[in-house]
């Protein structure tokens, strides 16, 4: 796949101030999450969370270098000294894999990755483990430090009715009113953590139902913005990098995330300042966490989940279920792929 025509202005002429990700580049990201999902799905249920994560990282890294981009990882597996691959600041894509340069004809892209979101879920064979990636033009994704973040995620109908600083009961009533439901009809996803004890009590006192999850608040956030998922909000404190990935998905789904970094020590404040964040109390919305004009989001199910089935292995190949979204053109694709093994005797199975 060549690089010509992958980024272009709305007039079809090259314009560094108004580049967009064309459908070809969106398609180029699909194999990245598919291969990461297949790699770690082969370790599913074996109880080795580190091993599952490692094979996902290696597979994603290998395929990323085949994508015709001049890419930079802004949300990754950690700092350079903590992760052998896909560390924050790593250069990826054909611009670097082929020549080692930092330019050429390839578009400049910022990338957020989570090669295996839900390592514990994969290790135990539990639902909603996914491989995920988001991309934008350079500068379009917040360089979020690996800290905790307060989050409130809702769908399109409720996006203007909630506040991160409002009492839980008020937010639930607002969501219910927007959806023409009772509070008792709402389902709220909360990470099952001791820090959420008071939050859980307040949600139950308000009358809403809770779905506690062990991991996977990114998958949960996506579900909150899709009608028919049975999820109406995600509330609680989780990882900031996952918050940026949720924001990219919300940009595509017209949902909303309200988020604030948890900066409770001088060391964490210094880390934020080193990454260009100066307002420690700021409440971010999706359009600020993922501010790019041209957002691409791709995910493949590792284990069965609300929106995607997990990887399925059979004698003649492998089947994957993926979600690919983009803002320009605004499109949501659910993609079911059968990856056939070589051979003339292969039989396609439904």
C-alpha cells in the first residue's frame, strides 16, 4: 500500500494545515489491532497476564511498521526505560522502519495504543478484553501521564446534561430524563475497586443498577455511547491513558467523557508539567482529550464482549470481530474477518 493520497486536504491538494486521514489509512490500521488480538488470544485463559501483554505488544509493533505513516506514540506501554516496545515517544510506521528517517512522503500521525486492554481479562478468559488503537494528525491526542483520572462517560443523549462535579444522584436523574427512563432503569458500570466504595453506595441509594467490572473500563466507555448495549454511564476513577482512548471513541460516537487528572502529590504534578499540563484541576471533555480534526479508532475483540466477539480459532483459519471508526468521513464499521491459513483445501466456515 502506497502513501499517495492517504492524507490530503478537502480540496485534494496537499495542505500541512488541513490534513485528513483517508479511508485507506483507516483500513491500514485494522490489521494492527487484528494481529495484536490474535496473538494474545492464543494465550487466553493461561493465567499469564505479562505474557499475554508481551505478545500483543510485539504483534502490534510489527504491523505498525508496515503502515505508511510517520508515526509517534503518545499513549503507549510506558516510558522508554520501562517498555521494550511501543513506549511513549517511540517513532513507528514505514517512515522509520524502512529508512530510519523522520520524514519523507508519509503523513505525521500521533498514535495512542493499548495492545491488550484487559490483561487480567485475557489471562482468566473473562469478557471484554480488546486490542485497541487511536490515531490523529500530529498534536491531536493529549499526552496524558500514566496517572489516575476521574471519569464520567455518557452517550449522545446525555452529553450536555451531566457534570463531573455534580452529585451522583443529580447526574443519574439528568441521564434518566434525557433517555426518558427512570433512574431505576439505568445501568452504570463501575470498576470494582475499594476506592469506589462511597460511589457505589451513592449509585445504589439513588436507585440505579450497577455492573461491577474487574477491568476493561475502555470497553465499558464505548458501550455507554452505543444504544442497545444496555449500559447508560460509566463512572469512577481509572487510568488517564485509557481516558484518551475513550475520548477518541466518543469523538466518533458523539458521546462524551468528562475527566480530571488525579494529581495528589508533588511528584505527580511535576510529571504533568513535564508533559505540558499546567492546570491540575481542569475538567477535560472528549474534544480536548482527543482534539484532532481527523480521528481514527480501531479495536478488535480478544474475548467475547458487548460489542465484539472474541477471536475464534478453527482448523482452516481464524475469525476476528473489529470496530473501526473515524470522524472524517464520519463512519462506524463493524468488521468480521476470516483470516484463512494457506492452502488450496481450506474451507470457509460461517
